[in-house]
C-alpha cells in the first residue's frame, strides 16, 4: 500500500512539473542543445537503471522519449488467463497498435492450462521479435502434444522455459525442441513424459527432425529423467549431427553421436534420481566442442563433468568425423554424497568407447573430500573398469576443495579460489598423487 501511495505521489509531482511551463520548457530547450551522441548515452544509462514504472514516466516527457522508452513497457508480457490472450491478440491485429509486436521479446504464460488452442499459436506468429517463451504455471498443466501449428509458432524463438508440463512421450518433447531452429537455452522444471528415452541407436529411428547446433545451456529439474534431454541435445550439437525422421531399418544415430548420449546417461544413478542437472557449452568452434555439466542429488552437488569432442583431420580432403577426445569427471562440492556416487558409477561403459575412440582420454579428479584410501579404492575401480587404457588418469589433491580446481574456468571456480589454494599448498607442501598406468 505504501508503495502505491508513493507511486501516485510521484505521478502527481511529475504531472505538476510537466504542466508548469517554466521547468519543462527549460528542460526541453537544454535537452535539444545537447549533441545527439550525448542523448544516446543518457538513454543507455536510463535503460539500465529505470524499472517499468520509471520507464512509463520517462515515456511521457515527449514524443521522442516516448518512442524510446514506451517499447520497454512491453518487452516482457505475462498472460494469466484466456482473456489476456484475446486482449493481446486484438491489440496486435489493430493497425493502431501493431507496432507493439516488434518490441515483445519475452512471453510468459502463467495459466495452469497450457494454451493449446489456435489463438496461442497464432499469437506467437504475430510476434517476430519474441525470442523467449516461458510456461510457468503454479500447478501441473495439461498434456502438450506436437502439432504443425505449434511447430510454426516456435520457429523463431531462442529460449524455452517449461514448468509443470506432461508430454505423451520423450519423442514428442524432443520433436517440439527440434522444431526451434535457433534454440540456445532449454530450462525444464517438473516436466514429465510417458515411457523412457530410447536406450539403443536402433530404437532411435524417427525420433525427431532437426539439429541443435545453437544449443548453449540445458537445465532440468525434477523431470522424468534429468539427463535425457541434455544427452540428446548435446550429443547432436557436439557431433554436428542433424536428426532426420525415417522409417528404414538400421541405426539412425551415428556411432560418435550415440557415444555422447550413452556417456551422459551413464551418470544417471539407478538408486536415486539426479534432481538437478545443468550443462553449459564452453567452446563451439569448427573443430572443437566442449561442454561442462553439474549434477545434484536432492540439493547436494555430487559430480561435475567435462566432455570435449574434436573433429579429425581427413587425409583425402573429405569432411572429418567428430569423436569424443576427453572425458573428465570431478567430485562435487558435497563430498559426503560425492564419494558413494562416484564409486557406484558403472565406468565399464567407457571401455566400450575405446575400439572406436582409441585416443579417448578419461580423467577422474578428486579433491579434499576424498581421503587417500578412498581415492585409491576409486582409482583401482576406474582402472579395472577401463582395462588400464593408457589414456586414463586419476588425480587427487587433498589440499584443494574438489577436482574442479583443475578446470577453474569450466567448473565455476574463480581465479581467486585457485590462487588461495596454491598459496595453501606452498605453505604446507604439495600432497598430490597421480596414478596413471604405464
């Protein structure tokens, strides 16, 4: 209530200032005398510090200020019910207010029932500047199905947030995501689907059509599987593979793509579900693709993953093939949960990659959460699982918090953290053990 009173007082003071010809005319006169580049500089500053209420007030100063600040009022719109849908649709269809369509960048659907009627898809097609769609109801919504109208309406966006949605199958969810041509960010909260994700390349035929080359971030929280979507998106993106729907027999997913899918799914524990998983693309160049992931069981971070995929240099001048070059698995911040999690992973799946990826490097990185005895046990388990592959190494440093220190820019450790850890090592002497088979 106090905030509303304050806003009304500010509005009255502003209106009184505008109606007083003295201060207002002086301001306009002085403003017009400023160079245009200074106008732009002031606009940029106000864009940073002004909230919606301030932008509303600034838009009333003049027509020029209105053209600059009024669009900010509509950059993000939230729709709460069917009436909001139809009102916005009518505004966008009106010649007098159609200009609004060019300024809506984010559309948030807050209703509990996912809008599946034609008006919803038609609404998005009227918003060419919209790049982010959020469906975040407070309660579970209805079934989301794939359709031609949904496909055409999502084509131009780059970010999709879904909450409390249910899909008929994992295939349906992946088709919806693949329809977004320039998809960069996917965030799924309490998103479920019926059935399991395909676990074999032969079963992946006809799953979706499209590529995920622009993907940069995938988050999943409390989903049916919190690694499935990231596995398929990052596998396609890292190997530059484009899914194609077909009905012919035989594997539809190439071996190098399927390796990344199996790699990520390997970290899904059978005894407990990963509650939260986030993957970020660190590097995406013509010949290297690198992503890092953080996994949490309940609220505890138990592991951090790094995967590097490189493109081989062909000898005959043809396009090279992509293959997994490096896998790094680091213990998490919560060492009490990290130890049993890492020790329970079936790392023998990595050995199945070696015949087709002989240059694969596997690193297991552990910090102070592991004792020397625990680290030796884990190291022996790793070596046994991968048959002492020469490119496998395990590293332990009890003076550092966890294995993330080896990749500070990848595993979210600051440079200051790294320097403090090194100073501590210099003071007491290094206690680093490196186990690598001959």
